[in-house]
């Protein structure tokens, strides 16, 4: 959820208490790029938050509707809490995409924050270390740590602590660090001083993120419709991806970086990561054990196997590459999860061709799950006849390959 409100600037030379200077130094030693402080208060977001919930914007993220009072005022967690230490832990910006066409190589895309071990584990360990240091500096002090967990409005407290401003892509952006960072908070009963002035707003007239969002999730007014966001669709959504949005996902199989990649406040380090461009056929063939082994310590496990393979099937369907038919046909025949079979059926219908049509026709006679049978029937209806391959989508024109 996001709408621009006045943000806060942390001017150079603001006097800090000795304690806050020590906390900041310790945080930097632990790898946090940004550190800020703010006294706790009730966030002035009640009306917006209530309307946002009433409009159903959380979608499948039902947890966002829980504990609204504690989200708006962390003192509801504990009346002794007085201040927050807001932290930003950086992660690598993605490099340029591979030179080869993903449709030819059948490669997916994963959001850069999922590279390496699960950020919850990495950042939480360091935030806890900082909390321990706070308690060493002030014995008996309370220090409650959050890393994308619990009823905490992280961006709002990051802005309150002058870590940055809300960009048009609704991310928290810092002029020096961009937006490639994780947020963490330590709530404490210590009387810490906050920034003295607003951070400012530095998007100017730039609308790159709005213009490049494939699903139109971003809108003027610093707003996002989560139910259209590719990150929501590929991670938080547990059921079928709406048919009218599937083609817009391209080859994203976990999250999306587009609105950050195009932001002028972010810079790529120029390094391309193979791990962010996995083989789509290889992923679709992962069984339960293979999924657990590959993603046990990765943020990708949040999508669960059925969700990830659902996304992979959609990406293969968007590839326009007839080489994808074999693995999709295999999935439609052997996959135990109806959600995955349903999207494999859609993908085969989107690819078209005689082989895809034969697979779908056979599956239609054998499929017992109603939702999957409906997807198969819709895919078959999209094909022009039993003897002629479907025309290729306009986005596929020019890609070589036999449609049969």
C-alpha cells in the first residue's frame, strides 16, 4: 500500500545524542547502509488504511488486515516503547539481462532480492546483534526486532526516521542508496531523538516506473494496486493467476524488479547473475524434494512449489517457443498439483501447434479436476481447428521454430 504524504529530510549536521551515535556506528559495522531514529506516535494513516482494506486491495494477503491498531501505533505492542531504530540493509542491484533472448533459451527471471540466502535470516541475525549492542550500551533497555514480520508498517517508520521518501513506484528511496535495500526495525523504550526536518521528495516529474509497469499496477498519486503487481501475482497470490494478466508477466517467475530497474536513483553494478535467470524446463520438473533442496534457505520458498511451478508454466506459455511444448505436455500428464496443470494447459493453448493440441485433446478426456478441465477446454477453444495450428501471438512474430 502506498500514497505519498509529506516525507522527512535528515539534514547534515543534525546533533545526535552520544547513544544514537554509538548505535549508528554499530549498525554500520554490522552492514546496515542507513540508520535512522524516530519517537513513536500514532501514524496518521488510519483513514487511508481503512479505505485500502475496505477496497479489498490486500487480496490474498489477509494478514495485512490483522492488528490494524498495532500497525498504526506500535505502542499497542507494549506501552513502554518510546522510539524506533529504522535500518536499511542493502542488496545487490541486478545486472543487465543476458544477451540471449529468454524466449529462445527458455530462461525465467527472479527478483534480485531473492539472490542468495533468505533475507529474513540474514537481516534478522544482524538486527538482533544490533539489539544486543543497544542493550549492552543501556543495560535493561527493551529492544524488539522486526524484519518484514509482525504488525509493522516498515516503509512508514523508515520515512519517519528519515531514511528516504516514498517514490512513485511506492518504494522507499534514498538518494545515496536508491531502493535496493531491506528494512528492519528495533522498537525500544529508550528516548531517542528523531530528525528535525522532512527528507523531501525527489521523483520530480519522472514517471518511468509508471510507464514501464507491464500490468499497470502503478498509478499517479503514488499509488499501487497490489492485485495487479507482478510480485503479488507470483508470490502472494495462492490461486490461479487471472487469465488477462498472464501474458503481461513475461518470464517473471518470482517477484519483479522493473520499477526499480528503471528508477534513475538506482544503479546497476553491471554484473549479471545466472541464478536470477533459471532454466524454465528445469524448474517445471522439480518434485517436492527437489524444490525443498534447492530453495530451503531461499526467499523463493514463500511461493511454495505449486506457486512457483504455476508461474513457470505461464512463463513457458509466454515464450512463443515450440520447444516449451514437451515439458508443458509432461507437466499436464504427470503433475499432481491441479493449479500447475491448469496453467500448463493455458500455456499449451497460448503456444498452439499440432503437438500442443493433441496433448490438450487427450488431457480433456482424462482430466478429473473441474478447474483444470475448464482451462483445457478454454485452451482448445482458442485453437482454430483440429488440423491447423493457432496463429502466433503478435509478440511472437519473428521467433524461429516449427509450430508443429
